């Protein structure tokens, strides 16, 4: 319910009957309106309090995680970077699974990242003509492969970038990315996992890259 609804204004919208015999019916309608308003208002207050309680609890958890991350607590460092990568926005069709290992002695993280498989790549593309007409074109096998390769390489560099960019305490000097896909093994008919991309980059090396101009594929 909207907390800014004016109950008096709602009551005024209930017409005053010309026949006095109908006044009790109007009073009953007003009473029902007040009762419904009170119930809705109580419900809204409960949900408002729960919202702020949950928000405050989440903020306290985040503050604790940040504090322990800055203290270089291995479990919290691992959870911090996992939370960063899981919060990153990707297309809704892309299911994400992130496993992360932090090596405090080596100041390095290893990221195991579930990548989309080729079947998740759209089979068609849409273009708009100068006349405003939408043209749907099916990707050729070669074009679909190029598109898939491009997506995979961009994800690899995006993940590494997000790790280094979020490492405000400078705890990490090296990131290893291992990307895998989940598919069906056509020889057995059972689910299978295959690693298709792996890259290790030191912080200094990554800092020297111009991500706007590099060809990600050339870095493998």
C-alpha cells in the first residue's frame, strides 16, 4: 500500500446519499474503508521495518567482510572476490558458477569460471533497415564460431579486470583464469565438463594492457 494515500480524501470520494435512510450504508462503507486502510498500513509498516532490518544486516555483513578482506583473512578474501564476480551483470541466459581459490603466500587467486557453451549463442541476429524494417538473419556456422570465440575471450579478460579493479587493498599480484563449459558428452549421453580457456596474468602485465585496443584472442 502507498503510505502517502490520504484516507480523508478517499472518504470524501464516497458520495453523500440524498436519502437519509442510506446514511448507515455509507457509514458502513467508510468503516470498512478505514479497517482495510489500517490493515494495509500495518502490513506496510511491518514490511518497511523488515526491509530496513534486512538492509542493515546486509550492510553489517558487508562491513565485516570488507574489514576482514583488508586484514587479508584468506576466507574473507576468497568470499570478497567471489561476491564481486557473482554480482557482475551478464545476459540472463548465461548461468554462472564461480569457484575461487586464494593463495595468500603467493598473493594470487585462481578462478574457475563456468562459461557459456556454443548452444547458448543466439542462432539469429536482427538488423534494422533505413525504412525501419527488422531483418532477421541466421548466423552461418563460421560466423557463430567467431561470435562464440569473441564472447569467451572477452569474458576471460572481463573477469581478470574485475578482480584487479576490485582489489583496493592490493592483495593480489597474479590471477589465473580457468574457464570451463558444461555440455552433454555425445558418446555417453551424460553431462561433461571441459576446460576450454586458461590464462595467467600478473598485475603489472595486466596494468600495461589497453583493453580498448587489444585483441583478447592474441593474448592466448
